[in-house]
């Protein structure tokens, strides 16, 4: 926990020890990655804050407050999320030089797609002899599943970047002490030794960083680990399959810490909060904070497709302040789900699950993966139409099936020497990184972009607004969601999860492997693109806002009913395309019937 010197409003920069002789400069950088045009993806305000950064910041602030480097040494912490803040390498180097290089550049939460950018940030610091360490899913995933060198880990070794695998709770002291002594090790590997989460420092970012995100929301992970075994998943191989969790007391502490700075909107980043063993105690505490203490909590959680079967889960989620739920739907073809070992996803339950969230007026968003073995461009078009007509989903997010280092899928391809893209920058689940049996690379990339246009068609967005008005979902929130989800890929060629307001670029952020551009060309294009894109965005916002207003004023709006909103009726649902169109779907229905008949016979 944070020590007595920690100040929520001002952040750990104000954490001081009495008359320290030296000040250790800890620079936490969460890198972004390069967009298709070769410039770093960065915004004036990003949509989603980084929990990896908040987690490491919280641990570092605790180290500072406890005086982990001894009574004579203070730790000054700076946090930079590159998606909303430019990494000014010259200024950071100058700052470190003022402290005789006494400090550490920590590259935080580095994913595979961010690894090339992280190395580019590290290079000038290493050239100046400044200690650099890196942690996150790329290093952890590779060390958990591969041979210790793949994929490209030798680049860290060559540059003298210290690699950290596993989780930093209880371990950051050692890294900081080694850095302060000039004795950073080449590798800290704790991947087989995952810490318990109770009573560890909670994720936290001071308000001056949180205000760089749209909506001023922040994050925490209430737990880690998932019991399932999806073959495309890296999480189970890095954070394990056992549920580890924070205590309700810890959650209350972090909510109060943030509320002291006026922040009450949280993204709970657990991949599957429904499988957090402490979910009920945590919800109960959040309910108390909201209903008794009056903290206006607004939460987003991630869950699986069977969460509605847990007694009281959905109802308590509502009372705790959940306004948006992200569901790992992934696909509606059971053959695809079985191929990915995602058998826990039962398409026969999808409507019941989504309707239970709708009954609480909660916005439903699902992840949908394109590129499973049975997919073709045509089958994907068909499936999107089925979802639009038959499932009460608000948002749908598309991803390309990607062999992410750390996943079983990647390990299998790697062991069999199947070709995969050698540019790690493209492993962002938006690009195609390996071959597909039934789609060419062009078809696959084409249908990925088309999928966003198909789902967020003007007509379907109008239907979504109508459904929202009929189910008590906030039209204002839905309009915001539709603006981001329908435009970010089309306008900026970036996934909404990496989106933001006002895309920024700087010549210094061009990928070094690409030739620098002429300054006049660069700045002229930046200004014209910005004007053009914002005109398109303004049109979209006005159209959706006017539609929402008209629907809100329609006295019949609350009676709207369509196939998706129709309550589940086993017999009628049998005729749905969702349960009929593929052999896998028909087999799933037959299986459910068989189980029901056997159960009834007993
Ligand atoms: C919340 C989340 C997001 C949020 C916030 C980002 C964030 N990283 O916090 C949002 C929505 C923005 C997001 C977006 C994306 N995400 Co994401 N995200 C997650 C999620 C669910 C939780 C992240 C988290 O908080 N973990 C908990 C923290 C505490 O763990 P950690 O990051 O590993 O950090 C610990 C250790 O690694 C270590 N550590 C980390 N850094 C350092 C540094 C040093 C020096 C040291 C000593 C230790 C250390 O200590 C930390 C504390 O224990 C993870 C899955 C997961 N369970 O982690 C996916 C995950 C990280 N995301 C992933 C992906 C692919 C993306 C996107 C590219 C998707 C997209 N196209 O939009 C974007 C990238 C955007 C971006 N700028 O990061 C992948 C990465 C896989 C990989 N191998 O690269 C993951 C693993 C999910 C998956 N599908 O497998 N994401
Ligand atoms: S349910 Fe989600 S977190 Fe769990 S194994 Fe599957 S993809 Fe990974």
C-alpha cells in the first residue's frame, strides 16, 4: 500500500524523503506503436488509459513511499503513456543528465506490436549509457512459450536492455536497487512465480495523467488469471489459469484514492471478471460505495458468455455501477469456436445472456474474431447480418485472428516453422500475420475493414438507437460509442481500442526504417487530413445526435421490438438463422435438446 507520503492529488512526484542526498529518476514509458503511415499512433486525448502503466506506477509509488533505495535517496516518478503524450527523448535525457544518469527508463507493458517502438525509444538512452528495463506481454509471453531467444529477444540483449518477465508486485524493489547500484541484470524471470494480489500496491495514476484520456476514466485489475484454454490466448500462459484477486478492502482503497481526485469512472481490466473468485465481495463493496457513500461509480467490465448463469451476477453488476460490458463472443460458428478450444462459448446461450444485460439497461459490446478456419469473406458477411438481426448487441469490435507470441497458436506455428510476419509491429490484431486456408491475405484484410462498415451501417446504427431507447440504455452514451466505433478504422485506420481525439504526429516519431519526409509535405498533409477527418466526424456526430433526439422524443420509442429484442423462446428460436445456418449451429441445438431430454428423463 502507499506509504504516508503519497499524495493522491499531486501524485508520486511529490513523494519526498526528508533531506534526501540523491534523487533517483524513474521514467515509466508505455510505448505506442507505428501506424500504417509509419508514424507513432498518438492523440491529444486517448480513449482508454493504460492499466499496465497504472499498475507499475502504483508499485513504484509504494517503493518510493517506503524508501526502497534507502533513507538518503528519493525516487521521482514520471509516467508517460505514448498514446497521449509525446516521448521527448532529448528532454528526458537532459533530465537524467542533470542527475548524473542516476535513474532508470522503464518500458512498461510492452506488447508484441509495441516491441519495435520500445526498442527505438530505448536506443538513444542506451547510447547515452542510461539504464533501460523492459517488461510486459511480449517478453513474458515469449519466455513462457518459446526458447528464450524468439521472438527477437536478442535485440534487448544486444542493446543492453534488462528484460523483466512475470509480474512486478514484490519485485520492483530489486530492479530499482540494482539499477541504482549500476548492476541491472540482463534478465529478471519470475514467469513461474506469480504473486498473490492481496495487499499488493493497487494500480494508480495521478489525476494529471488521467485527464489525458477522454472521459477521465481510470483502470484497475481486480484479478488475474482465467480458467479457460482458448488457443489464441496469451493471457493464460502469462498470468496463469488460477484466479488471483485483490481483496474488497484493496478495491475500496483504490476507489477512495481516485475519488479524492474526483475520478469515479473505472475500466476493470480483468479479462474475465465473471471468473474472479471474489467477484461478489468486490461487487458488494462497490455497491456500498455507490449506494451508501454516494460515489458516482461508472464501470466497464469484461466477462464471458456464461456469466448470466451465475446467480445475481448481472443484477449486482448493475447496482455496482456497471454501464458497459465487454463480452468475448468471438464467433457465432461453433466449428470455429471448437477449433480455437473456446468450447465454453455456447451460441445457444448468446441471446439469453445478452438479453439479461439488456434487461438492466447495460450497453453490450462484443469482441468478434475474423479468420478462424471456417471463415471466408462471404461467411463473415452472412454472420454479421445474422448478428445484426438476431442478437441484442450494441457494439461489435472486430479483430484478426493473430498468432500472438505467448499463445498456443503461435507456439504451434513456430514449432512447425510456419511462416509468420517478421515485423512485430503488425501483431496488433488488426493486421494479417500468417496465411489462411480459405482466404488470401488481401481478402482477409479487405473483409476486416469491410466488417466495420457492414456492422456500423447508417441503418443498423439507427436500429441500435431504437433498441437502446426501448431497453433503457443511455442514448447519449450509445451515440458516443457509435461515433468512436464506426469511424476510427474508416478514418484513421486504427482500432477503436487504440483510438482517441485529434490524431497527432511529429516528424521525430517516424519509424527509423522509413526515410524522413519533406517538412512541407509532412505539415501540409497533417493539416489537410486533420481538417478533412474532423469534417467527416462532425457530420457523423450531428447525424447520430439528431437521430437520437428524434427517437427520444418519439412516444412509441419504448414499445419498439424486433427479433433481437424478442424474449428467448426455445421453439421460436429454433427457426433463427443463428441456430440454423451452419452444420455446427444445428449440431449445437441438437446437443442442447439431447441434454434437456436426458435431464427431463431423470
Ligand atoms: C486492459 C488492456 C488493454 C487496455 C489498456 C492497455 C493496457 N495495457 O493497460 C486497452 C483497451 C487500451 C488495450 C488496448 C490494446 N491491447 Co490490450 N489488454 C489489456 C489487458 C486485458 C489487461 C492489461 C493489464 O492491465 N494487465 C495487468 C498488468 C498489471 O499486467 P502487465 O501489463 O503484464 O504488467 C505487469 C508485468 O508485465 C510487469 N511489467 C510490465 N511492464 C514492466 C516494466 C518493467 C520495467 C518491470 C520491471 C515490470 C513490468 O509488471 C506489471 C505488474 O505486475 C491485457 C490482457 C492481460 N490480462 O494483461 C490485454 C493485452 C495486453 N492487449 C493486447 C492487445 C493486442 C491490445 C491492442 C493491440 C488491441 C488493439 N488492436 O486495439 C491494443 C493496444 C493499445 C495500447 N496502446 O496498449 C494483448 C497483447 C498481446 C501481445 N502479446 O502483444 C493482450 C495481452 C490481450 C490479448 N489479446 O492477448 N488493452
Ligand atoms: S476466455 Fe478470454 S482470457 Fe480466458 S482463455 Fe479464453 S481468451 Fe483467454
